[in-house]
C-alpha cells in the first residue's frame, strides 16, 4: 500500500515549522510516512517524539542521520528542508543532482535580485551553479506562481510575514491602484513560534508575556521578498515586524495610498478577481476584519480592509498562521501543486 | 493630621482606571483617604474591596452614593471623574459651580473643535454653559500644557492612545519636520484594560487570548484629540487601534515622512529638547526601542525611533501603561500640577 | 448523496462546546450538514458565522428556531443538546417520544443517585417519566460503558473535569488498589472555555490573565459524577477546581493512597489493562508526565503517574481538551458508538 | 547623605530575583545605591540596564567584578547573594569572616538536617566550618524566626514554594490540628520566573503558553524546607510543583486531614493567632479565597481556606509573589529585621 504513496523526507522536523510539516505529512492520504532526517551531532539518532511527546507514548519516529544514500534507498521524491538558510544553500545543488525535488522553507532561494540576497551573505561553493539555481528556483506562493511550481525542481517556500503582505498587496499594485511614490507601510505582528524553537532571551516566557515590541525596524530579511513579489522599489516599502505574546499567528496591517480615489467595492472586486477561485485565500471585504484567531491551525490567508472617507487611504488587515500558510501548510500546498494533486489534499 | 491633607473624591473607582487612581491616591503622602463615590443603583452602598479583594481582608472603603452635599461636607477640593463621558458632561458644570476642581478621565471635555466633538453626540442641558466650559477646559497633558493646568478648574485627562501618539508627534510637527501632506500613520496596540471592566464578548478571555485584532479603523474617538494636540488636519492622520492579548500597556508605532532628509541625531535633539527636563518622558533614542513592559506600572511615556537610510522615513515607537500615563497616573500628575506640588509626588 | 448521510441537529451551537461539535460534525464523512437550532429570542434567525466569523466570509449556516416539526421534516436521527441542564431536562422526554436519539452535553442526565442530582434542583414536569429516563440514561464514557451506549436512546455526555478524573481512577478503584478510607484528592485545573461563552466578570481577560484561582471548593457539580463512576463514597473524595489562564485544556493531579505497597509496573499494568486497546486514552506511564498541550485539539485523555518511594503514595496526572474529550469530541465518539461506526471516524 | 545610609551589595542582580531585589533596594529610604556585583566571565563589566532596559536610558548601574577588597572599600554591611547554591556555599564562609552579614537567596543554607541537604550534593572546601555555619544559619521567615534573624550573621532566605506552604501549615501543625499520619498534600503552582532567567526549552514562550504541567513530582528541593519548618516527617508530605503560564505568582492548594472535627472558626482563630499582628500575612479566612493576582508585586502571603462539612477535610489556598515574599521582598524584610528597622520599610 504505502509503496504506492509518495516518498518524502524532512530535514529539520524538530523545529516548529518542521514539526508542523511532519504532522501534516503524517496525515496526508497520498504520502507515505516521511523519512525524518537530522544532521549529525544534533538530533540524529534520537526519536522525534522525544522533542514532541504529544505524538504519544506509542510513537516511533526515528530521526535518521542525513545521508544521500539513504534518500536514494528510500526513493525519496520530495525533500523538505526546514533548516537554516546556509544549510539549504549547501544541500540543494546535490539534491537536484540526485533527482530529488526540493521544497525549501528557509530564505535561501527566495530572492531573484542579487542586491536583496546580500542580506543573507551566502558563500556558495559553486557560485555559478548557485546563480543558475537562484534563477531556476520558483517562489512558492501558489496563488501567484502555480504553473511554475507545478513543474519546478526547487520551490522556495515564502516567508511568513512576506506571505501575509504579498497576498493582499500584489494584485492591488498590479491593478495600478497603489500610489507607490507615497510609500506602502506594513505594520506586521507575529506570534513567537516565528522566532524558532531554540530558546533565547528574546523568546523566554517572562520576556514575552505581558509584553509587545517592535524589532528589526528597517532591517528584516523578508523585505526583499515583499519588494520582488509585490512589485515595489526599495524606498517604497516600510516594513516593521513586532512580537506578539501568542504562540502562533500573524496579523499585518498594511497602509496604502491609492493612486486615485476609489470605492470599497472596487478594492473588493480586485481582491476577489485575484483570489475568488482560490481555496486558501478568504476575502472578508470591508464588512468584518479578520483576526488572528480565524486562521489558526488552517492554511488560510484572510484579508479584509477599510477605506477612509476620502477614498484615498486604504487600510488592509491580513492574517495567517505563520506555521501553516506561513510555512508548513504552504509547503504542503506546494507539494500538492508539484504532484498535480488537489491543493486541499491533506489541508482541509 | 488627615485634616491638613488634600480632600479628594473619586466617582467610578470600581472601573480599572478609577481603581488605579484609588490606589495611587491612597498612597499619596499629601492626600487624605479619598471619598469614594458611586451612582445609585450601581455600586453605591457596597465596599470597594468587594470589587477589588486584593485590597485585603481588613480593607474598609465604603462607596458612598454620589451627593453634592456630601462633597461639601467633606470639603472636597478635587473631584476625579472616572465615568462615562455623558455623565462627566452632566456633572462638571455643577462641580465647578460648587467650587470643586475637576480632573475628568473621560473624553467629555478634551476637544476644542465642535466637529471633533460630534462623534460623542453630547446633549448638554445648558448648551451655552457647556460651550463656555469646552473653551475653558485644559487638555491635561502636563508636558504640553503645564501652566494652564496649574490654574485650571477643569482638566480633561487625555486618552491613552492619544497620549502615546501626541507625546512624540507634537514636537516633531512643531519643529516643521513632518511632511504632513504625506500623512502620519499611527498603528497603535493596547492591552485589554483599555476596554473597561464591564464584561463583553470582546473582552472574554477566550476571545482575546491567542488572538490579535484591529478595531475602529478610521473611526476611533481618540482621533480628534490627536489632530488637535499634534497639530494635524483630518486627512493627514490614519489611526488604527488594535487589541493586544495583555492586561495593560500600549505600544504605538508611528510612521512619519520627514519634510526634508534628516539625521537620527536631529530627531533625537528635537525630542530631547522637548522632554529632556521632563520626569515622565524617557527618550530611548535610536539605539534601543522601548517595549511595553518597560513602562508597566509606571507613569512613563517611553519614546524611541529608527530612521531609514534615506533619512526621510521615520518610524517612532512609543509605549506607556494605559492605566498610568494613559489614565490614572496622568490624572495624579495633573492633580500635582494643579496643587503646585512636585509632579512626582505619589508617582515615583 | 447527503441523503444517505446521518441527519443530526445541534441545539446550542453558539456556545464553545456546541461550536466545537458543529466543527466536528461538518467534517465528519458520514454526517450530513447538521441542522443548527436556537431557541426563540436568542440566536434564532441569525447565522452561526455571526458568532464564529472564522467559518469564513462565504459560510452560510442558518440558526433555525427550535421546532419539533422541523426536526421531523429533516428526519433528524440524533439530536445534540449543548444547552443549560434545565433545558435538556425539559426537551429530552419529547425528543425520545419523537424517536430521536439524544446526546446531551449538559449535566441533566448524568447522575443515578437522587442525592447527587439534588445539587441541580430539577423541577420536572413529569417526575415519574423523568425518573424512568434517569434510570435509562447511559453515562457517555465509551471506555466504561460502550455496550450500553451502542443501544442507548439517551446518552449523558460526561463533564470535562469528571472525565479527566474517572478515566484514571475507575480502574484503580476497581482493582482494589485504592485505600478509599484515606481519601482521594483531585486537584483539577481547567482553561477558561469551560466557564462558557457568556461574558462574566470571572471570564474577563483582565481578571484571568496573570492570575490563577481555586473555586467551588467542596461544592462543584461534577463531584457526583466522579463518585458514581469511580466508585467512591461522598467523604472519600476531595475535588478542587481551579481556573487556568489558558483558553482550553484540563490537567488533573490526583492523589491516591494505595491499599498496599505497589510497584510502578503494577500501576501501569492496571491502566494498560483497562485502556491498552482504547483509541482515545494514552498511558504515558511513569516515564514522562503528560501536559495540557499534548491533547489540545484532540480527543485524547492522557494519563501518567509517579509513585513515591514508599510505594504507597500515587500521584496521577491526567490531561484532556475540555472541549474535545471533555465535551464535543466525546459527544462525537458517543455518536459513532451509537451508530456502530468506528469510534475514530471524524476524530482522527 | 548616602554615607549615612546602609551600604549593601548584590551578587546576581541580573537574574529575576536579583533584579527585583535591586529595584527594592534602589527605592529603600535607608539604603544607599547598592554595589552590584557579577562574577568574571559573565555580566561583569557590563551595566545592569543592558539586562533591564526598563531602568531607563539614563540609568548607570555598573556591574562590578566580584572582589572582597571592593566590598571592604565600600564598607558593605549586608551582602545579598542571588546566586546558584554552589556559589553561595563557597562565598558565605569568607563573607562572614570579613564581617559582612549575608542574606542568601539560594537553597545553600536553609536545611538543618543533613539528610535533607543531601539533595544539593554540597562539596564544601572546609566541611567543619560549613557544618558550623549550617547550624548557625537562620531560616529567614520572619514570621517564624524574627528574633534569631535580628541577630543573625547568615540568613537563609526561604524558597518560594516553601514559604507559601509553611506560612499556613506551621501554626496548624503546632496547634496539633493536623492528622499527620494521613499525610499533607501540597499541590503548588508557580509562574515561570521561578525557573530563572536563563532561557531553556522549558521556559520558551511557545512551550509554556496555553500549557500547564507538573514537574519534579516526589523530587523537588523545597521538600526538605517544608518538612523542617512545618514540622512533618518525610512520608507525611506529598508536594507537587506545577508550571503556570504566567510570569510570576504562586498558588498552593494544601490538603490537610484534621486530627479531630473542627469548625471553620477554630481554623481561622489559629491562623489569626499566629499572624494577626503580622504586616505581610493576610488571612482571608473562609469567606473568600485569595487568588494569585491579589499579592502580585507585593510582599504579602495571602491565606484562605474551606472546610468540608465533615469538619475533617481542610483545603487551604495560599498565594504570594514568588519574586517578592517568595524571594526579594522577603530578603528585604529580613534585612529590615536584621537592622532593627520597621519591616515595612521599602516594602509598603
């Protein structure tokens, strides 16, 4: 039975996004139990349930040491990388050479413009090959790049903040409704799982609870993705991330000056035109704004907005679960697209 | 002993701001135990400790029915109104007639422009007198209006959101640094105590925890205060309040386009010029942004900022405790100013 | 298609347990879209998505006024009552008369001993019929009463606290391991959704956050269920509920004096003997204690324990999601048993 | 001016309890600005405000490298150790030799019985001296040992859990009301700051939020303190700590079997007899149970109880702030006692 199912592997299932992905894959009707991998010296040799005892006392998910031979033996067709971007940068060339398709959850392959990639400071062993793969990699937002994803060898799964901003912004920019010269402001707020599982002072419960803070002002790595995918120039975007005292979820408040006075109905029409047929974007329009809780544990990106009486100032509210549509859920959606399956498979 | 201390009264000590004020007054070295008042049919006749058992099993703070005779008998000099704005609108004329100075924590007397007051829909019994008092009322932000507060009969204690925005914004607008035409965006986030003690669906724990939401987009009552006090025109301000899953605290992220490129040092100079000698404004500058937790349970308004490399886009972060500098602490500070006392008395 | 699916109805889907049940039923592969019902003067005539906008902007789930004719027209086979116990007490006799099987989530029909029912103060219109139904009603804990549930017309879905205590305690008492004379102490902690959706001072975010409290000490209504189902006498049980500052989840710490010194392996053997074949009870044994988070959004009851070196003092930790195994999940499990389906259907 | 004030030093002010103590000392009217000390290789050479920016942008509190000469130069009279117990064990002998009185916040010197100390595994350089100091050290619960504290050179500040249990339990045991043979059960719940400032997986926000768990069942280090101070034998006490998703605060639910049936009034009489004149113990009696929030940011230990109708089963609820009465507040109270000052000085 399971032999007919898709063979996948996950490197980094001990992290928050990686484990969310593990859970989704374990429930996916067309996917075999994934091969869980870990790098030597870390979790390799342990069991996934040591990190996530909620898997239950009977669970048995060994974390195998990462090894290309093992991937071949198991006939892995899709490799998910929930790893630091340096590691993704290192592993992807060989994976493709081995004929394994990759969905990379890191920021390693998302950026087309070299200037935007600079912030990551990649040191590729084979720069020419890396440049070729940079060009080949497909930005894994199915709502924008479905066709390319379907045929892609390498899908760069989008950043969580970036997804929440690009989804509502891209069609408005494309429709010429945005007065880009006046600047777009993205005031984004994320739950703590976005900061990763490794304990730091910043993620200590006592520092986060009863608190709220801005960080990486004018310096967050998702900026480049938003610029490239929404179609803005560098100084047209102001993006401020904030840390919410909640485990998961993102709400982005996006401030747009319209190029000409518009009615709410026109804004809604553009958004529905772009996403009306989509299964994972919900347009709440301007009657009721989405909240973080609405999309928790789902793969939805929820969008609502309000327009000022002057018809020029548009305030958009966009919400998603940073571990789902912002990471693992979108990765699974991408896999579904790559395999030609229904996008909702394993996600409904 | 207590006869030489200031006699005060608080109407509305059962609410969150009113109780914070009660606590401050009970510890103020120059203030006698306040007269706690309640309107008939509500809390009148009960004890304050029934609502706040943290006062201790030995507490004895009766909530007297509101009565002008009682205020006179007790020789009350300052009356604090922690009441709905309609009630403040009703009571203030007589209080002043009785020779009692008032610090009103509601929005009843904060606005100078009739257009801005419209949102409250006041129905004054004596419209002419109300108009006179509207003109006489002093906006109780001591950092901006210290002298008028000192001599005022009626001090309109500012709104919590408004304080967090006006403090950093007013001196920048005054210095001509703000390109008002491009618009100022205030993305503000508040803890739940700002929504009041009355239980509603919106403040139910299950609705707020793990959640985050925007509300009153383009329609919050504090908008008028910000316009008047910061010196902006109606369509120059976009103000979006959000509800944080924390009991108290506000963080406002304020986006300003500068009228000309500036250096961070100049911004800091303007802010320090305005507040360097102030006891309750802390300028964190652009080295470290303040967080909500820094000012909790204090009367500080903390201000920090970051400037984009283009020197044109300024992102300000401003924090305060909505029950302290945003309500009761500021009310006490106003009382100190009115009495000619050190502003820190009872607040340090 | 849907005509072949089971027709169900839910009265009270606007409450937390009722909505959790609605969500489960909507995803159940063998159940048609349920008929959502509301009593006149409340939610009747509104839409479920007004109360739960997370259903999405396209949702369309009308709340029909409760009406026996409508139940018959729709050929409803199973009626779920997520209602106050007085209302369940009132409606159940007629439902059974109409040939509709009932799963009642309230405390109305859980108790066999009249003395235990006294705490509810029922005033039945037809006392004789009520007494007959009290005797007929099956306590809906499938792990203990599977066979009776399968044939039952009226299933009394257990209380959330009660489930968390009865599951680990019942087999130990039955095995004669518990020194009942020394008393069993159940120190139970629940998230706030257990207190219901109606906003009260007690469930206000500001009262719950950063707080923790005991309540209903020696007076909680679930006491009777525990006594009857675990097999204890009145003065052998001390049960203390506490309110946790989390939306959902229960952890019960249960203190048992053993009738004779035992080894951990024997305790584990008894628990595994009782539940080893169960799909919704997970025995963590004494190697790792379950935590609240492990069973959130699942129908599991997780059980772990530690034994003192004297082999006499046993401390059990039991966790479940109060809206799932503690309410809606268990209700669905009961429905599956009643229909002869796999118990995991719609719950895995 | 400050020369007449008490010279103190704090080693470990970067931890949560140490910083709470720093804040209290900085506001204490009879204490000079403390000397803040750090061990080489850690925080030494940095500023306290780098760890706690809420001190404000103008703060200037250097963390001096720990050095006995410096302590002498500054004529330090009282040294507070907010350090790991091994370090306290190492430093105390010399401190006393230098004539410096010590309040130690660790568990190093709290235990009289060697068997109870075994859990710490101390390896003292001078075992004989250590044993002498073990005997000399005074358990710093002023309500029980006020006179010895007044003259002590070495005060062992009690554990947070231990304080919450000993305060209500000790007078009941002493009064002979407790049926010790039936066992006393302490089900204790603490906020996360009790786990220290060092980030670990256990204190990561995502692991704690929406969660609740028991830990160190039958194995927590505070057990020995409770046994010794409350007057119980080893197998008479079952103590279970739990981790609450709140930053600070403890609630202990204590289950006692009475030696003979008693009335609530008698229990209250015993508690009031013990603490009626105390400034930091509040007896709520059996009318209203204390909650965690009541004593937050105060030095109170709040006690309430309920008695079963059988008059034999007593359930006590005891609350305190683990950083105040459970650590820094109690340390300051001890200092006040040692100096012969009012105990409320700096704590009211």
